[in-house]
C-alpha cells in the first residue's frame, strides 16, 4: 500500500506513536521511523512533529536535526527552519 499525506494511515500512525511511553527506549526509534515515512509521504506536519519528539527524547542528535531541517525546508516553513537551525547549533557546540 502506498502511503501519501492524504492517506488515512498517516494520522493513525502518528496517533499510535503518541501512545508510546517517552521512557521506553523504542519510542525514539518509533518517532524516527514515523518522521521518515511521513517525510516520504509529504506529510510535513507529522514528520516535523515526529522529529521534534525525537529531540525531546534525545536532545541534540545531529542526524535528527538534519532530517528536521530538510523537512522544514521542503515544507517551506522558513521561520521554523531558522529557529530549529539556531537550536541545532546551540545543542551541538562543536558544529560552530
């Protein structure tokens, strides 16, 4: 089955991910995969939410920031992109 942003499956996947306990070690990976799937499906808002939840669980993970910034760029969410870029730099001081 092809997943698109209009697919009824995307909101169901997002809702299922929200049911995971933040302290469960698998929760980070659930949100990471959901972010990737949502990005490919052009479900930008779900992808952004998923990557942000990844960063709540494990702050400062560089590859999650890269994915988040790419999705924000693709979604033309330039103000959020600017804010997330600044946060990525603050969270990863070695990247300055």
